[in-house]
């Protein structure tokens, strides 16, 4: 067999494989995961997937020794339940994930960072009343405004 016919045969095989690859059906794009009605624990190991899976997300940066964090924590739990169809909530323990906290420039806790499409769009520092907290989150994520209303406390 001559060198040019070997080349032609190899080229024909490459073309056939490429055609088969182009015709082969591709897997559908993954759909975003529905937010959980309870906040997820977020670490450096799962941060990318959490933000990638949830187009609208709130991360609560807290620590077990922080008094205001213990006040905000139950409010975040309640908001996670209320806004679950539209907004995902995660909790980052500042003591366990100091590099994440430092990377976001968090100087005080509790801090809530609101993400849209993986990018921070707002930040809430300190303990706000429930209604003020809810209002800031709904304003940042307008689709969340269709969540079921809550009874006043």
C-alpha cells in the first residue's frame, strides 16, 4: 500500500469518527437544582457546585460563639423555607472556613452575601429585624417575591 493511500484511508477513518460524533445526540444541559427548604452547609469543597446549582443564593456567614449570629440563624432558616422555590440558602461557619470568609472580605459577622448567577450582588452585615431582612432579599431577587406570604410575628 502506498503512503498516499494509507494517508487517504486514515483521513477517511477520522472523517467517519468525526461525523459519528457530530450526529451522536448530546446530553441535555443540567437543570438547576431546586433550592432546599433548609439552608445547606457550604464549605470550600462544595461552594462552586452550590453557587452553580442555584442561580439565586444567600450565604449566611456565622460562627457558633457569635450572639447576633444566633439571632439571625433562625430567621435565615425561616426565609429558606419561605423562599425555597426561588432562592437557595447556605451557611458558612467562619471558624471552619476562614479562607472563604477572608476571600469575600468579611470583617464582621453575621454577614449575608446575596449571589445572582454566582456573583455577589448585595451584602447584609449585622442582625436586622426579620421583615427588613426579608425585604432586602426579595428586592435583590424579584422572583422570590412570589413566595408564599408569612404571618406577622
